[in-house]
C-alpha cells in the first residue's frame, strides 16, 4: 500500500521532470526520496539542473548534453560522483556506479590549464558495475558485462566479460554471463522500443 501511495503522490512528478529515468516501478528508490534528495536540489537549488535523470545533491555532472545513456543507468545518482563529459560519454544500459566514482572524459592542456584536450568519448557497455571511489580516465572503453573493483584507476580499455581491479586497473579473471531476466521488470513508465531487444537478451 505504501509503495502505491508513494508512486501516486511523487512518482508522476519524478517521471515528468526526469524524461530519461527508467527504473523498476517499485523496489528501487522510493519516489519521495527522489523528490526531496534529488529533484528539489536539482530544480530549486540549481544543482545539476540540466540533467534529465536524478543526480544526488552531493554529485556533479558536467556537460550532460554530451552524455548518452540507456535504461537502468543514471550517472551521478550515487553519493559524491563526478561525471565530466566534455569529450562525451556513452553509457549502455544496466550500469551502477558506486559512491565516489569519477568519470573524466578530458584532461587539461599542460600549457593552458583553462583549456581541455580534445579526444574521443568514453564508452561503457551494458551490465557494468563500477566500484566505489574508482576513476575512469579519458578515451577508455569498458566492454559489456564488466565489474571494476573499488578504488581502481581505469586508464586503458577493459574487455567484455571481465573483472578488473587495481591502480592501474588490470583484468584479474573472466566474468560469467549476465543472467538476470530484465524482461520481467515492471518499469516506472513505458520503455522505448529501442530497448526491447536489450531487455529480452537473456531469455
């Protein structure tokens, strides 16, 4: 009963203000928490106001217009995330970032600290978990079905189906296939057709 009341009072507001927020309708994050800890700071106090998904008030998302993302993925929704997308970041679907994660798409020029180096976008695949206090550096590609261990520094590409840890981050073992049946999830709103194949991939 409380879950339905929570969605009735706050859920429609969250769906209205966050057009790129796609999560399970119930059992993920309570809507009143999203309202008071995310929506109010973002829209009323202008903390990450241009981001179209929930960002925690302790986190920062720069150049959100250069971020593309799938479903079950909200960069900056955890504590103390720093997402800098000057050169672009491409997020897949079903991605979780631990607290303190930084993703930095461009470095400063060594002879002009007010300027950023141009480079290719960071790309992060589907079914990726990045552990707490990890840092992803510019031009890195992380494949599908990857776990990055806590406190890792990712300065080179990480292949799909792997577990990688350390500073610098290295693959330590292969990861089994991701098996969760996402097609059974009931989402907070209708999922765009382009994600149907992703949701049915593990059937």
